[in-house]
């Protein structure tokens, strides 16, 4: 049996046990977390391909062809040449950006050769994928700063010491106009304009520059330069990666295979992609407690895709846990705590994950908010005339914007909680419209309607504040 097979057998036994037990969870996290560094070179070609395919939205031409290519290379004493392009367009990244690096780490630990293309040239063009408007231009200083930040933040998921780095300015920067025209003559305009995001922008009258239009060609030339065997990228890059196949074939090379990774849905469960602009992300620089708490606040339906994206669990293990939840032999909250522990362990270590689990349990498993300890306080006598969203953002610093407060309310996460002296609680959900009304008015109306009295709390998502002065 392979090293991974042994680990799966041990983890499967733990997954069948009581996952509300701290001891069982610690043992499980130690077992599955160790796989992030496990040598996978003993896996047969078919199993290697299956492990990559299990995390991909699409593998082209197929997972079977990927297995054949791995076997062919192994027979020659080599590994696949794997490419991932990085356009360092932002200094801060989130867990959504880690998905590709986790899969790339699998290739690396299987013994394949990984090359990271640093898109210092293409970053100045700006990848138009999924955009509704033009990207701002970046300077060399911007690119260097963003790249350093990216590596530091993604390092828990990937070994940057054992890869090759190439900068695409080394070859793209020397292409002359005559050569560019010759290249573009081989690419039908229809192949560039078939992209849905391009068509939408043109239909809406938004700008679309020629540099953006030829971005896929520039990215494809990276594949030609490396003559790589397979390219890894987000599914939003699929058309760009297919352009690489086209140009490689036109240059007499074997077209690269493609492994397209999923885009990760944000923590709010709205269906939107995880992004900072929508405030539905988990930053890689966030504290252990913050990461743990944000994962605990996600809808239950996101647990399975998050387990697939951010852990080294196999599909069989994920299916085992999901089946237990469905059969009601495992509470979804206990599985969510395991997921949160997996991510915190990867980012901050096992000790931090244990502490975050204990802190979360201490704060949110008690019946009485009064037992939690020191809570933020909003004085209704002083701030009762302000809108609730404004209080959440300015006074309590719960959310980064009023729109974020409204989103919490829209998801039924904004509540007034009345707690009696005995610790019994009554929650009053505040609709989205109430988030903009003055706190004093809302509290007076809701308490009168509910005929309730006691200690009053304002709850926004998982955060709590006591209201005084009513």
C-alpha cells in the first residue's frame, strides 16, 4: 500500500468516530495535515492523474490522457513539465487564490517539474478574464511588491524553494512588431472575440483595448517558450490556456494538457465568487481566530466544496463525512469545526487551531451571552439616532461598509437578542430595510411587538454587542 493509502486508512477510522471530541479531531487533523508534505511519488500514474482530476473542473484532453503522459515520462525517467502563470496584480490574496497552489503542490510532491511564470510583462497588460472594465496599468515597483506579498502569503500551501521561476518579459519583451503581426495572423479574430466577458463588455459599451484582446496570445506564448506538458489555472482561464494549445501546435509542438481549477464561492453563500470587493473572503493574513470564526459562519452546503478545495482529504473521505451528516450520525457543526481546524492548521499551525477551537467553543457554545465576558457596548442614549448599519461600521467596527451590514441582514444574520436573567434568549431577526433605520426606533418597535424585556444584544453574523441605555 502507498503512503497515502496508509494515511487514508487511518483517517477513515477516525472519521467514523465521535468528531465532537477534541482528542479525535486533533488526531484527525494531525493525520490529514501531514499529507501537505507527503511524498506522493510512489503513486501509480493512474492514481496521480485521478488525484489531480478529482480537484479539477476539467482536464483536457482527459484524465486518462494525463495518466498516459505521466507513465510515458516516467518510462523515460522524467516527470511532467507543469506550468502555472502568476500575474502579480494585488498585494493581498485570500484562500480562493490558494486552490491552484495546493494542486500544484501535489504535482510537485509526485515528482514532476514545476515552473512558475511570473507575468511581469502580461501584468502590465492586465488579464481581462471576468472583468467588466479595463484593469489599471501596473508599474515594475507594483509588480515586485505584489509578487513578494503573494509568495509570503501562499507559502503555507506550497514549497517555493523547489520550483523554477521564469519572467515572461524575458521573451515577450523582445518581440518586434513584424513578429507580432506574423503571430496574430495565425489567430482568427473569432477565437479572441468568442469570450463571453468580451462580448458582454462590447454589448454594454464598455472599453476593450487591443492589448486586452491579445492577452491570451501573450499568455499562450509562455507555453510555447516553455514547451510545457500541462498548464494549471482557474477555470476562468480556460480559453487562455486553450490558446496555448493552439499556438503550440502551430509551432510544431505537442499541445499542452490543461487542468482547470474551480473558482471558490464566497463565505456569504450568495453564489458570488470569493473576492475582497464583495467582502466574502478569508484573507491569508487573517488571525487564527478570525479564519476559524469565518469558516464557522459559512452555510453548511459550502463545507464539501471547501473540503475539496483547501484540504488533502480524498473524495472517499469527504463522501464518508457527508454521508454521516446526511444520516445524522455527525452534526454539521462538528464537521465544520474540523474544516476550520484544517485551514487554521495550514496557515498558523496545530497549536493555533486548537486554541481557536477552544476559544470558539467557549464563546459560542454557552447559552448566555452574559457568560462570554467583555463584549462591545453601544450606548443607545448616545447613538440611538444613528442607523444600525452606521453603528455596526463606525461605532462597533463590525463590518467594513454599510453595504456589508445590509448583506448580513439580507441573509437573516442581523438580530436583536433579548436575554432574561435566567439566560433564556429570544431572537428577533431584523430585515435588510431595518439596517438603515435608527437603532432607537427599531429597538423600541421590536421590543413592543415582541412584548419582551431583559438584557439586549445586537448580533451581526457571529459578532455580538450589548445595547445599553434603552
